[in-house]
């Protein structure tokens, strides 16, 4: 029974990452990662931007997420001109870095900019920092790392950790690290951190950070725009994550419909919480019909173009889970944002922003009587759904020290009542619990 459940979960993530094409492939039994012939022509990167004070000419679209990609897919992306790669020590328990090492074999190392990240939790000395980075180098099979980021420092004080900075100074002196960066998307747990805006603006003022990784999209843009503006004044590089605020409802709906197509039973709890989202979701479906859109991917395309249209963005990190992603995403390189795109995004933001649980928002957490870490749970669910990092997300959720979303089943829905954006967060948390629980 457990084996069947695991297979279903894998089907689910294939649907959510591949969209309509993925559903068709699963139902038809076609392979999802079919080998493409060498004659296949993919779009090429059309624009390169200066990566802040690093001086590196980076592709406007980079490779990013915690997923371990199929090597043929990654090779095709690199062949198309993508030259920025983002990873971290914990992605796939180090497998993502090993995956990169395999993909870049035989390539001109100087033509690539590789960023990886380490966490400072439990690190108490410069030597421990150096040891962590040396392990990253071993997995990457590299002589040096272009940018080493501290991952998710929860506070401004954490940015100034002298163990980290002393380690970076030594590694720079030894030629093992070229630049230093910071990645942040807000506090991981309520009352245990500061906002992304506060942390990253402090990183800009600190002066020792060369590259930033931040959340920025057309709905959640105010904090990002402040950070981008400040970074540009100091010639600090900016890379973007969480650029697509759409799709969670559509992904859930696709998974449930796929289960029904296969004749599987959708459990009562999933049905119940899905129905709680219907009224909110009707807005999105109505929006698609009113604007004569075939599916949410058309809005996603405009959402990504919104980010690329900002000249203060150096590169946009995207997931390339399959060959279709290469065709669909790389064609956006160098593209402009048309007035029709702007109009569509503005209308969607006004009518349907309640479908998006803002990354690293946390406003609702203080109202929870059980101290459920909403931010963290929704981020793990994002790894599961958008990154394809199913196992990673489930393992992280299973080790959650705080109360998990099982407490949300019979709750009075205080989080939904306190959300200023009208997000049906209790339903989202219950669905996240259902798919993240082993």
C-alpha cells in the first residue's frame, strides 16, 4: 500500500511540473524524459547582463532549484547558453552539487558562474565553515566556487557572523571562493527571525556581500523592488527566486483530476479542503475565460517576463525539469513585457491575488493558537510542487520541530481570518499536510 502511495505522489509531481502536457504523458504512458535527438533546436539565450561587481556576463535566465535534474536536460540548457547555476549543500543531500559536476564535465569552467550555499546553524568556528565549503568543492569536483552564499540567515545579526566572514576571507585568499553572497526569503519560524527586506537591505549596507538571492514577482514586489534599488546603487548582483506566484490551485486540481481519470479514490479530507477553495479558485477560472486564455501557463509566461523586464535584475533562476521547459522558458530570454502582458498581470493581481500565499509573509502566524509555522510548511510544499523535490520536501516536513499542519484539521481557521490577502490558507495547509506526510 505504501509503495502504491509513493508511486502516486511521483505521478502528482510530474503533473504539477509538466502541467497539461504532463497529464497527457502520464495518462498515455509516454516517457516524461524522452531523449531528444542532437538535431533538436532549442531557443538560445538572447541577453547577457553584468552580474554586479563580479563583472561576469551572466545569462538573464539561470538554472536554480533544489531538484537533481536529468543530465541530458541540464546539458541541453547549458548548450543553449545558460551560464549561471544555483545550488546548495543541502539540495538533495548534496546530490544536486554532484549532478552539476557531472553536467559541466568537459566544459570551459571559466564560462560558468556556479553559486552554492551553506547554512550556519550549529557552526561555531572558521574551521567548520572552511570544512563545509571544502565538501561543496568535492561534490562539485571544482577547484573553486564563484559565489558562496550564506543560506537563509534569520536576522541582521546573523549576517555579521564572524566565523562565516573569517572563513570566507581565508577561502578567498586560497582561491577557493571568488565572491560572497546571501540568500533569504524571510524567517523560517514565527518570532524567530526578521523579514527578507530587513535582512537583505542590511546585507547591502554591510559591504561584504557581492550577490543577493531574493523573492520577487508581480504580486509580491514591494520589498523586492526596495532591495533591487539599494543593491543597484552599490553595484551588488541580484538573482531572483520564487518568480511565479501562480498555479497552486491549478496544480492541486490537476492532481485530483488525474486521480479520477485513473479510477482512484480521492480521500474525503482532500475533497473537503479542495471544496473550501472552490469559491476563491472560481475567480481564476473566470479570469482565464474572460481573457480568452487557454491555461495558467500564459499568465506564468507574463509573470516571468515581468521579472526579466526589470533592468535591476541580473538573472532569474528557473527550474528545468524536462525538455519542454527548455523550449517554453528559454524563449523568454531577452523578451520585453508588452502592454497586453502588463494589463493582464494587473487585472490578475486585482482579481485573483487571494490565490497566492506570499512567500515568507508570516502575517497570519501570530494568530495561530498552535504555533504552526505556516511559512516553513508552505515553503516545503513549494519544494514538493514547483521544484519536483518530493523526497526532500517530505523529509524536511517529517523533521519539523514545531507543530505541523495536522493541527489545522479541526482548527477555527484563525490564519485565514487574519490574512490580509484573503488566501484560503487553512485549506492549503491541510492539502500540504496530506501530500507531505509519509
